[in-house]
């Protein structure tokens, strides 16, 4: 990255050498891949896919039958001014989406399509639809087991439903252990996927659009990071209310801007759309497909989807727990909209732009993901580079503020909810924003990313064992709706 600071990079290389063995251990233990029909199947991805399948069937296809009601709830139709919680259900959704809609929706999809071909898009959509059911389960439990203090401040998420839910199952020690493990892993992991990677890519994008190596900020990634850190600090020091007040404006704007750009490309090349759809369908099931045929394309699509919408990780439940509602399943319905917006809409539009413009055939590794997506947009809209960069920067910034909140809740779960603990973690988090923008990222961010996906293990264990509670809450909410 042109914005890498030499002195910071030297320090980082020293840290890398110390962290790399731990990264290798974590990845070999939890990201073990089984070779099947010429494709590597990461067990962590299989774990997430199985979760989506299970809850889709167990909850009687709630992702389909609850879809329209979710939109009705989102409008505030059923809200009451005295409902318990901190922020509106709409603001809870925008906060959660801010954490999932990031650079990966532009860059990550491009990498997946270049590796798996057009057919990976089909499996990306399928995984997004299945992830809606998992998010329903997570967000329902998040509200069911949240804690509201005397000042009305809410704390919730997997660590809380693991601890208190397992307590109800007479397994308090297991619940405490899994909850503590989840929180500790979230604290470490949030510094990578939701922080350093985002600020690093933001610096790279800004340097690129201002002249690349000739940019006035070339070699000054730290300055970009410092500005971002200040902006993040101003917003996040006010807590969830301040974060939600920002995301409620930022998320709709950035999503709409990106969707409009993508639709313009598709409409201007509309004659190629039927062929693109046919290629997606054929590529999804063709045994001659790349990366191990059908299974390989399926794995690539599913992997991109679960890494994008985070269904199964439980992270979004932390934000959704703050929503004002007396019914956990009501917020569960709102939660299922996240993967739909993030994956089924935004990621799919990115894939269609790549396929329609012919940029899905670029050899893997030839271009970075963000460069490939930018070229695809600019091949039809020559002026789209700057607005696309604005989208990417907003995606990255929104992800940082969303994950900062997740980290704070996990940190205070471990050390107690005090002002000192919150401010202490926030300062550490802001420091990592600057570091991420200043250096080339390798082993440390790889470790952070690996740790984030490890949290799917205790989270899904909790979801499975508490599945009857989820179903009971959905039935209770349905009974309430039938009486009103």
C-alpha cells in the first residue's frame, strides 16, 4: 500500500514474526479444510452453512414466511413509545448493517467471482437466504437475554444468551465459559476485520483516487488513519445512541448510492442481462466449472456470503439487542433483513456488474478485488470511479463504527461496565485504526480475522441448544399478533 509508513512497518514486521505461529495454529485448528472432489471445504464454512440449513427448516422457513412482516415492523407500525430498549428497530438494523456492509461487498465479491466464475453468484444468494434464518435466531435470543440497567442502557449479544440461556438449562458453568470465550475472541477479532482492514483499504482507496504514487498523501497513510480515528471517536464516544444517529443517515445513503450505480450499469447493458443470468445458472451446476466443479463453485459462493453477512457469528445480535421492543421475535424479524440487504441485494448487484461487463473472466490474482470492481463499473460509467470510491469509504467507515460498539460490549462484559473500561477500549480501538492505515497488513490481521470466525463455534452451539427458546418466542409473538 502506498500509504505505508516505513517506521510503523518495521515495528509491524517485528509483531508479525511473533504472531505468525499463533495465526498458523488458529487457522490449522479451526479452518481445517477437507479436500472434496478437487475443492477445499473449510469446516468453519460448513459449520455456518449447516446452521443456516437447520434454522431454516426448524423455524419453518421463517426467512420466507416472515419476510413481509419484517418490513412492516421496520416501518414502526407496531412500535410503542414505552417499549423497552434504547433505540428504534430501524436504527438497530442500520447499526447492524453498518457492521456487515464493508469493503468485502465490493472487493470480496470480485475475488469470489474471479475464482468461482458466474456460478458462484447463485450459491452466494442461497447462502444469503439461509443466513436470514440464522440471523432471526440470533437476534431473537439477543433481545430475550439482554440486560437493561437502571439508566436504561442495554447490553446484549451471544455472551449474554450463552451465559443466561445456559443457566436456564442448568449448565451455568458451560454458559459462563462459552460466553467468556466469545467475548474475549470478539475483543481481539474486532481489531482486524472491523478495524485495521477497513482503515487500511480506506487509505489505499484515497491514495489511489488522488494520484497513486504521485498523490500528495502517498506514504502518509497514518494521516488518513488519524482523521478516521478522530471521526470514529467523535461518533462512538456517545455510545449506541450516537452510533445509531449516524448509521441511520449513513447506511441508507451509502447503500442507495451503490445500488443506483450498479443498476445504472445493468440498465445501460440490459441486453446482456439474460445471458448473465443464464451464465449464473449454468455455472452454478456445471460439472466443468472452475475450482472443483459444482462443489468448488458452491463453496466459493457460500464462503463469500457467510463472511459478508456474518450470519452465525452472532455479532449483529449485539446491535439488535438494543432495539425498543417487548417481543424478542419482533426484532428477530428485523434481523433477518440484514443478510437480505447485505448479500442478496448488494453482493448480488456487485456480481451482476462484474458478469455483465465481462470482468468475471479476469484471472484470479491479476487485480485486487477493489480494482477489479472499479474497472467493471468504469467500463460502462467512465465517471463512476469517484462515487464508487465514496461508497467504499463509507462502507469501510460504517463497518469501523459498528464493530467498535461490538468490541466495547464484549470488553465490558469481561471487565465490568464502567466508564473507565469503555474509554480504555475505545482508545485502544482508535489506535488500531491509525495503525491499520499506516502499514501493510499480513499476519496480525489474518489472526484477527481467524479469531472473529472462531466465535461462530460457541455461538452456534448456543443457538442449537436454545433453539426451543427461539421457537417459543416466535410462537408467543405470533399469538400476540393474532390477538391484535
